[in-house]
């Protein structure tokens, strides 16, 4: 009889220990792979932003990248399109000189040739109404300085503004992201 009581006590202690362990156990966070990040207020989709944050191994804080891309797509590129669509080459050079700080802060484009490529790309677009931003990771690569991939600003009429993108690998680097326009045939 005494052995049965001891066995029952042991079973109860084991059950209580199991319950405590189960209550204290926190399972690893489940990873839901969400390919798109949609900001409902701005209604502009940034495709593959979550996939980029999971692929990127650098130390820089890239939390605001989606918002930065939305700002460029919603405000900056349409403004540049409107202001430069009818400019001659000389007027475009003057525009770049006068707006160099703004261009640099928004797109990290410091060179006049890169800016002219962007304008050439924009001028091929019939309507600059950007409907989505696509981060293309198919050719993603990393060095010690930058992660490299392409970004496409997709317009409503199936035309694209293509940018080769360099994302800083370190927080301490002066520019987090740099865009280099690509002229696609």
C-alpha cells in the first residue's frame, strides 16, 4: 500500500512538472513568408520587401526602406518627370546642378550622367503613374560593402523604371541605399 502511494505521488509530481514545463515552453516564432508589404493608406505595393529583409545579412537598419521606396514612387519620380520632361540637355544639366542636394538625398544619385540616365528612362514612360515597386532578388549578391539587386518602379501602363540598387551592408556607411538607373530595351 505504501509503495502504491509513493508511485501515485511520483506520477503526480511528474505530471505537475510536465504541466509547468509545457506552460513555460514558448515555441519558436513561426515564420510566415509574406512576399508583399502593402501600405493601405498609400495603396502602393512593394513586392518582395519582406523577402529582402530575410535575405539581407548586413548590419544597416533597413526598416524604413519600404517607406522610402513609396515616397520615391508616389512623390519624387512623378515630380522629377513633370519638371524635366520638356527640358533640353543644357536645361537638364542646370536642373541637376540646382537640385543636386535634393536628388542626392532622395536617390543618392550624385553624378550628372546617372541622373541623365534616369531622365532618359523616365522620358520613355507614357504615364508616370507608378502602381507598384518590385524588388527583384533573382540576381541578388552581397559584398562586404553592399548588397546589390534590382528595383522596378512599375507604371500603370506596364512600363517600368529600372534601377540597379546598392544597399549598404554597414550602418556606419554614409548612404544606406544608392540607385543607378538602367536603360532597358
